[in-house]
C-alpha cells in the first residue's frame, strides 16, 4: 500500500500514490549520488531531496504501469468515417535512457479509420503511456505507431515527433536550438500523396 501526498488548493484535491518500498530504496540510492558528487547531504536544502527525487522518478516513469492498447480499447466505436483523423501538437515529456535527462516537444498523430474510431483524448494518453518511460525518440515514435496499428487496424497510421533533448543542450555538444524530428508510417501513409497531405496539415496553422 503506497503512502499519500495530499494538496488541497481552492477545492482541488490532488492525491499522488507512491510505492513505499521503491521510494525507500531509491531515496537511499539518491543519497549516495549526492554524497558522490561531494554535496553536504545534511544541509537544509538537501534533507528531503533524496525522497523527493525518488517520488519524482516514479512519476516520470509511471508509463511502465500503463497498458496503451487497453487505453485505446476503452473508447473504440464503430463508425464509417474513412478520412484522415489528426491530433497534432500533443505535448510530450520523456527521459532519455542514455543520460536520464529530459527530452520534450510535440507529437502529431493521424490514422485513417477502417470501421473503428477512437476517442480523441485517448491518443494523447497513449503518447503519455509510452513517453513516461526511459526512452529514445526513435523507439517512442515506432511504439506509438505500432500500438495504433495493432489495436485500431486502420488503413494507415502516421506519427511525427519533434523534440528538444537536454542531453544535447545542457551537456555534450550544447546546441540549444536543435530539434530532433522522427517519423513512422504504415499503410496508406506510405503513399507519397497521403503522407504529403498529412505533413501539410500538421504544418498548417488552421486554428
């Protein structure tokens, strides 16, 4: 049974649950990290840092506990619509598995229904389910594509992710304005004309 952190603010109650055993284990490890870099772990500002980071890491990787296919199946509906459905500019936050530093940006998703549509809010939830894990952008892009294709069985799926990586911006080459773009397609989106329409629509400022 996890412990509870509760914040009551203007009638909004937020409850975060954490595994006590994992929190304790991670806190001990993060304490060793702080000591390893030469910090004074007894000073006021760091007294609760190991526990805070332990909880933050559990939240940032809670995607391991989610089933993206089940997220989609929870809101699938029969519908004869057979034109492109696009959800673009989906905020995305993840952790690079090489340095455990964040990368963040936007995902753009499209699919062409084949007798089944899905609730629009489920697409961002699928993005989160895969992003809230240790990731590389290339694999994240493919996982989202494959999940939609397997679960919805549409005529095609398109996924484009644009992200900034702090492992490039804070360390290493330190190029602050670099953006990495990855894409993955199936079915009708392998057709150059269909793919070009998708790219044009996600690039356009229609709102």
